[in-house]
């Protein structure tokens, strides 16, 4: 049997970070503003994104 050495989620995160660093100067804000200039999100996608962001916030 063949098993992956790393999880798919780790690969996606690593590739995403590399893309943001390479093309958006490491700025998530710049990434989102660039992406959203051409992509229009549905109301459901906006709600889902807000929920994801709220659940990601870590309080100090």
C-alpha cells in the first residue's frame, strides 16, 4: 500500500502561503482585494467566509 507522506491540507496550506508570499507580498489583505476585483461572492459564500474568519480568530 502507498500512503502520502504529508496530508493534503498541509500541501494546500503550503502552496497557498507560497502564492501569497510570491504574488501578494505576503499580504492576505492584498490577496483578498486582488481576488475580489474579478470574483463576485454570493451571499452564502460571504456568510460562510465570515463564519470561517470568526472561528479562526484567536484571542490573546
